[in-house]
């Protein structure tokens, strides 16, 4: 049995979908058909927006780029430590022979 791949939508996409659905003369069904999302998903986004307001869809924002930068720093440090340990292993291998 294969796992179903879920589509992830950006916070901008969700906000634009809700904005489009709130326009006069536009139904949820029309918006969902245009964007290729289910009506149930649109209702979930709307409910989430009503509960959390502007913070409903954190998405890929400033905190994401900060997290990426921190992970890059950690990776660089781990690579430096790995390289040091490799050099130390070579050094001690030469010493013991």
C-alpha cells in the first residue's frame, strides 16, 4: 500500500484563495475549481483564519529563513569537526605504527 502524497500550499496561496472566495458573486465551488483544491480544504483554511487571524498560516516566512541559516551554520561546524577527526585518526594511525 502506498502512502498518499499531500499537496502543501504556501501561506500566500491560502490567503489569496480566501480573498478570492470572499469576493462578491464568487462561490466557494468556483474558487475551488479554479485553484484545484477541495471545498473542504477551503473551509478548513477559512476556519483556521477565523481562529488565528493573520497568524493562521505561518508558512515560509522570516522564521523559516532564520532556521535554514542556523542549520547551515550547524552543518558547517559538523563538517569541520568531521574533518578534524579524520585528520586526528590519520595522525594517530601514523604514530602507532
